[in-house]
C-alpha cells in the first residue's frame, strides 16, 4: 500500500468574474504522505487558500476546477456526492484562520460536537458527548465548559475547540489555513505544539497554509512556495531554507523580519493580477535576475536535488 | 528642563462595562476593564519608543490616550512641557498639528470618497496652515517623498485603486504633511504582507532622518520592534513590566514575560527547532486582573509572594483532568463548582463531612503538591461550616531600576 494520502496533479482552479477568470491556482502538483506536514507559503492573493478549499470541494459555484486530486487513491472529482460528504469533515478536516466565524453563536460547544459527530457516525448523543469531552480535554479545555457558547471563549480557546472538533473524527488529513494568524504569539506557539503532537501521535498528515516562514521552519517537513497561482519551489524545509533556488523564495526569506535580521529587505513591485498574469515566469517583472528568456519561456519544473524542485531558468546559478 | 517630548505619569484608563440592573446589584456597582493601570514613561525627542505587548495589554489605549483621543481616567500627560491632560478641545487644537497618528488598517483609514491627494492635503486645510493651492503643492511634494509617484497621477486616484502598501504610504504622508513632532504609529505594518513591511518601515526611518519626529511605535511584534526602536516598554494587562534600551532587553530579557514573548517567536531556521518553555493559558480578563504581579498565574518562575489568591486555587482544581495528583486533590477537596472566592480567600460549604478532618486532609494534600501557589497559602481552616483556604497577601511590587532599565518583578 502506498503511503500517499493526497496527490494533486496539474490542479487548476479558476474563479469566474465579470472581468474574466481569476487563475487562483494554475497548474499545481504535489503529494502528501502519511504523517507528513507540508507548508504552503505565499503572500495575500497567491492562491494558497483556494488550494486548501479545492481539496475539500468548498469553492463558490461556477468555479472551474481542472486536473486531479486523489485522496487515498480515490479521485475526489469522480466520487458521488454522498461519498464525498462522508470524506469531508471526517477524513479530511479543515481549520480556518478565524474560529469565531466558523462556530455558530447560537449553539453551545456541546451542540457543535454532537452535530459534527452524528453527521458522520451513527452514535448516541451520550456517546458523542463522551467523545467531545475527551477531545476537549486533550486540548486542555474542561468538561465544565461544554455548555458554553462560542463568545464565552478566548480566541486561543476557540481555535483549540475547532481543532478538537476536527480531530474528534480522527481525520487522515488536516488542512490548516492560517490557523494562528489571529492569535497572539504565545498562544500561537501553544497551538503549533498541539498540531505537532497530533501529527506525531496520530500520524495525521497536515497541510499548513501560512504566510509566516517562521512557522514553516518550526513545524513543517516540506514546504511549497506559491506565487501568483503556481508553485515556484518545493522541497524539504532544511534544503529550501539553506539553499533557496527560486529568486522569489530567496526574496521572501530575506524580507522576513526576525530577531536576528541584520537589514530590512523588500521585494519591489506588486503581486500580479491573476486575471491577466505576466507571461512565462510570473515573477519576472519583480525579479532582479530576470533575462529575456524569463519573459518569453515558461521555466521548467526541475529537480535540483532529491525532492527539491523549483521553476527558474537560472536555478542552477543559485545552488 | 528635560528633552522629553512626551511625559506620561501614572496613566490609568478604565472602560466601564455596562451591566443590566440586577447584575449591577450582584457585583456591587459597574465593572470596568482595566485597560491601562498605572503606566509611566517618557519619550525623548527624536527617538523611536516601542510599546510592545499582546492584544488586550492596553498598548493601543495608551497610544490613543496620550493624544487625548481617549480621555484618561487619572494620571497626567505632558506634551512638550505642557500638561495636556485636562486641556479643552479648543486649547488642544493648535497642539494637534504637532501630534499625529497612523492606524493599523490602511483600508479603513482613508475616506473612500476623497482622492488620495485630497486626503493627504486635508490636514493642512483643516488646521488652516495653507490655502488649497499650497496644500496641493505640499501634498504632491510629500507624496513623492513617500514613494507615491507619479504624484500628479496618484493625487487623483481613490483609495480603492491602491494596494494595501500604497494606502499605508498615503496614511503616512497624511500624518507627515504637518511635520509633526510626535507620531503615534499603531501597528503600522501588521496588516501588510511580509515583502512590503520592510519598505514601509524603511520609509518611516527615512522620514525620521529627514524631519526628526519622535515615534511612539505600538506593536505586538518583538522582531519588528527590535529592528526599529531605540527603547521599548513591554506591557502586560495594563502594566509596563519591563522598559529600557532595546539592545539590553533583547540581549538579556529580565522579566519572565519578556522572556516568554521572545521565546515564543517562530524562528525562520529549521535547524533550530526545539520544544519551547511556554507560559500556561492565555491573558486573563482585564475586568478582574490578577492580584500582585498580573503575570503570576502563567509565570513559569512564580514564587509564593507573587500574588496568589482564591481564584488561583479554583483554577488549580480546574486542572484536574491534566494531572492525576490534581484530580485526587479535587476528589478530596470537593468539586470545583462548589468553591467560591473572594480576594485572598476560597471557600466551600461542607455539611456532612467532619470539617476538621477534612481541613487536616486538605492541608496534607496541598502540602504534597508543593507549587508556589500552595506555598502561598496561609491557612486551611473551617469557619462557619465552610472549608476556607486563605492566602498570604502578595509582597509589594514596584518597578525596580536594574542595569539601566525598569523591571517590575519580585525576582529582582
């Protein structure tokens, strides 16, 4: 049996708008193994959240999806609705940036859990509550708070509740879209440790979508750097952080302000419009190394060392 | 005479919490959020002073209060030597030209119905510092300086046509056009993408070199603060816990909270992964801040004198599902729900059990736990059919001078 949990191949997601299709994800391929954490990094509007949503099939109507997404070998697009519904929320779970907007203010935490569990499994209410208690306890939330409403919790607690709720089904794959962005730095570190433990204990695969390279360095095995709807680099975190091949990855690393930053660095220009992205290499208008070929020819996806890929005409020069 | 441009003394800001009548009777009056609870600092002319802390620590309230956008509850604010704490709006007006603010969200800071140029020129017109023609000329000039070029073209654009980074430049240009002495910058780069953040920070540094304003830089991000601040103050729940030159604080943080904040920042280097020592839980409610040092319930190095009180005891029992010892303690001392607290005291009514035996048992159990909290207990007694746990009052806490900085912690 293969260890691949998720496999995306030439995935394209185009949103239809009056001005034309927005190419939010434009030909993305990757694999995610059992127990592995893959970070997807990029700036606002690069398509990283769309990527996460497309895996769960929760895109707005009239969105075009091409390419294939296989989950445990099954092509998600060809599955009947009913079967897809069983996978979604049970085998693939999602946690969002802002937990408050994902919890219904009119229902208690217990209601949320009971509904989630009973939507997927034929168990009694009592059994569902018992599982909720255990899941919450593993997140450090006491049973006494089951009857509370979402607004009675702090931001960090809500995110723990969301995590507990997605884990109560024991998913194979967890997609976390900026799970700590609205949290303070200490609570962020606490949540990251929880995610790390879950992966270790349950061998769960994690797709972590974030703009924060620090988080990627701390919890991911591999990372993919996304720019204007495409992956520009993919590899093990150590390889990519030590020898980033793509100039965009290099620039992103240099522009991250951390405690040991020696100087400020910023990338000139603006991210492109995804309705009409630049031709060939999409980063060329902002790239300091760009040559004629970058404007005319799309760079190939080259494996520079085992498992370390990038799409840059001059990738070799940066090794 | 000092060269301080802004002096803040014992600043307090409490926001009342409106309660329905019945709750008011129960709590004995209205409650208040203790947003800022006795904060003192001064800004030297031309420096960048960072006010750093997590959400809800009161940093934004301090920033708004020193500009009198929010009225202080008590304390004094002196701007360029003048006490402005109680100045009337009419008297404040001429001073307002000299102090400006930059908000976090550039999308919400610009009037969508005004062109960028109009927004930037507006302060000159409002303060009658220039006629329209001069104002426009000045706006074009500052727009070029902040990198909104070609200025003539950008002048006519509306906020909706600009990116987040460009909008923040426009907001900075508008704050700078009056050549203010003091700029309060409240999380000016928090909403911007990483690749743009540096450019906005550089712009602020560049404008400082050119016009020499003093910045009060409010941020939750210690890494950014390290880069641009000369001195910083770390705030926690309405108090400054550590304050001094940035260099020293980053090289050798003294306060356990400062240490925790620094430790928690993700390091963009996969070679340096490791388990972190993190404080427990989250920032408590500012309506009832903890006694003594406000960080004590989460502090990894707390001592018996740090301010333990009745609530901490109940919180301790709440942790029963995390540790078998605590679960055993809770089983013996009675369910958490039956305990009530009042300041230094926690109590639970006991009816059927032999109270003295229970008290003796409680003493043994709590003695075995051996945490700073249990060591802070003065007595476990039986009073009027209640099991009472009483704590010693906390040791007095004062900011202390330590190697050129102020630290508010009993360790020192």
